């Protein structure tokens, strides 16, 4: 809204890209609008157990994003 500034947008920027999948998110404020872009991609239908750590990296980034908050403060 007019007269407010979003804080915590930097905390919403994630970029995890590995052989198993991708999770990226970007957040920015332009004028009175906050834009958040998210992409979560699994590169295969199934993975071998030795790829589990990479899969967890993608899932953890996605979960951590969901736990972040934006605070609107008067400018």
C-alpha cells in the first residue's frame, strides 16, 4: 500500500540448482508492488539413494522459503 515499505525481501531469495532439481525464488519491491517469483523443478521421476542429499537440498530450500515472512512498515 501507499506509504509502506516491505522488509525481509532479501530473505526470500533462494537459488539451489543441482543434478536432482532446482528451487529458485526472487522477491523485489517496485513502487507499491511486491513481486515474488518461484520455480521448483524436479529433473527426474525417480532418484537413486546416493542422490538423496541433493534432493534434500532442494526440499530444504523450498521449506525454508515457506517459513520466511515479509513485514510492511510505514516509510
